[in-house]
C-alpha cells in the first residue's frame, strides 16, 4: 500500500515485515523490480513501471486441409460453395 503513494523509505517497520536488514533489503527490492534512488532524505525505492502487455498475433490460417484430416470433407464442401 505504501508503494502506491510514492517512493518508499526502508524504515524499521518495512524491514521487520520483510524480515531482513537494510543491506539485504536492497536485493529484495531490486528482485521485485523496485529502483533505488538517493534523495535528500536518504535512500528510497521507487515502484516499477507497469509492463505493457505484449501484442498477440492472430494465428495464421491454414490454406489447405490435410486429406487425412476428418475435416477434409468439410473443407471441400466449403470450397465448392455448398
């Protein structure tokens, strides 16, 4: 919840929840995708930018149906316009 409001400083409460020291927390935060920034107030961690969803490509349609396929008859009917 704190990260939604902006940069997060690794205070005692956060380190207690994470179960690690300030030195170890840097590795944990980086593994979660947070960036470390040094400010006038000290070290803070900035939330990662959301990843953009990859575009899904439509699968290519097969132009010919194998003669061994049970759908071969349907394909011939479709091509003949029936």
